[in-house]
C-alpha cells in the first residue's frame, strides 16, 4: 500500500511539472553556456548576465511592432512578481534598435511596471542566441546555463508553466 501511495505521489508531481502541453517550450538535455552576454539598460549602461549568477533568469527578446510580443508582455510583467518565483529576474530585451521613447510608450501603454526595458548591444544577442524570431525567451538557471527556451509567445500566467519553472528557482 505504501508503495502505491508513493507511486501516485511521484507520478502526480511529475505530471504537475509537465509542460509538454505548452507547445512553444524547448527543454534542453544538454545545457548551453554563453560567455559574455551583454546588453544595455535605458541609460546605455552595460549589463552582463554573469552579475546575476545564482538567479533564475528569463531573457525575453521582443519588439514594439511584434503583436505576439504585445500579447504576452502583461503576463510576463506579472511573472516577475510571482511570489513563488522570488529568485526570478526578467530582462525584456528590445532587439529592433527602436528609440527609447517608442519603447517607453510601449511599456506605458501596456502598463508594464515590474521590470525595465533593455536593449540589444552592439554585439547582437540575436546572433549569439541564434534567434529565429520574436518573441523568444531564453531561460537560464542559477548556474548561468540555458536549460530551455520559449519560441513564440506563451501565457506566462499558465499554472503548469509556473509550477515547472518553480523547480528551477
């Protein structure tokens, strides 16, 4: 009987963390490490992800002209303040070299207030991460290695996604 209860408990936890129904998530078996990932804040200060080792990072690549980016941005904003993901740091990185006023208006129109916009630096991250389009989100573990990516938009409020992400927090 104990064995049966243990089996049910373990399988329920496995299925609770299953994100296979979210079609846009690619989970890597072999983790990917990137050296020298640098982007800019709105004051053109260089941000290096190495400064955030020990945190779960979500690098979201987007553009103001991208309709799916616009749709997912509010749920991404809520993800940043999710109490179950206190170790998560979201970096929304604009990759289309849009002016800061346009980006600020985009954030204001969508009422984004839990993270700031960032900008792709001179060494384009789109190339470093082999992005095929926007939105794309790169998930980096506490060790700085990419363990998954989201190609296209998702609803960051999805409970299955949040429960799965908690296992990396």
